[in-house]
C-alpha cells in the first residue's frame, strides 16, 4: 500500500512539475508580449516626439554687424565663428544628433570681384569633380534671386546649398547631413532658409 501511494506521488510530482514548467512558459510569454507592447508604445512616443520636434518652436538669431537674421529650432545649438574672420560663419545643429554630421551653416562672404553677377558667382560654387550634382536651379533667398544646388560627395554626405548676392556680398545657407538622415530634418532646414532675412 505504501508502494502504491509512493507511485501515485511520483506521477503527481511529475504532473506538478509539468504544470510549473507550463505556467512559467506562459508567464514568460506574457511578460515578453508586455515588454514588446511597451517597446512599441515607446517607439510610437518617439515618433510622436519627432513630429513635435519638427513643429518645435523657433528662436531668432540676429547679427546686426552683417545685417542678417534667421530662425532656428529652440532645441538646436549654435556656434558663431564670425569673430575669427571678417565674414559671418554661424553653424546651427541639432543637440540630439550624436553623429555631428548634421548642421545648417549660414555664411556671409565678400565677393571675390567687385560687381560680380549671380551667374558668375554660381559658376565658382559648383565643383563637379568633388561632388555628384543631383539638383541645380534658380530660387530666391531673402526675396532676392538666388541659386540652389543639391549634391552628394564621397564621404556619404548630402548637401543642399542656397545662395544669393547683394552689395558685393554672398549670402550662403548650407544644409548637410548623412545621406540616410538627410530627409529627417530637411523641412526644418527649409523653414530656416525661408525665414532668412537681410536687414541692411
């Protein structure tokens, strides 16, 4: 009789062990699904935050010395190197970009020749030996006739450059990013370009 109970206990113990493994597997699967749901929710939040960042508030940068102003996202940094030279050189960059490849650069340079035309200046700017030109056309910058090019280079960067000339000065805005990231902040770069004004 003891042997019979012992034998029943062994079967019960095996059944109990099987149930424990089954319950553990089900709980593990449930937690994994919850983790995936949380991850998906966080990814959706990140996407929503990116949309918010694309609609983020803008600050105004003004430089009365060079008579320029431009709006840029409040969550971007700014590096003004104008004091190092006799021309304006201001970089705007997303603080969240760890690649350090993405930026919008604003420059004001003296033209190499007096009374240079936009066409003459444009011919000096396009360098087909170092760049693969994707787009090249006329545009406006600060309500003045200008020129726009989009190109890639061997370093894997994609660049949009817009310029105009006024009073023997060239006003140049350049947006640079890795080719795979170029579209991400293109709307922000375009909004910055559209906000640019020459104030003197």
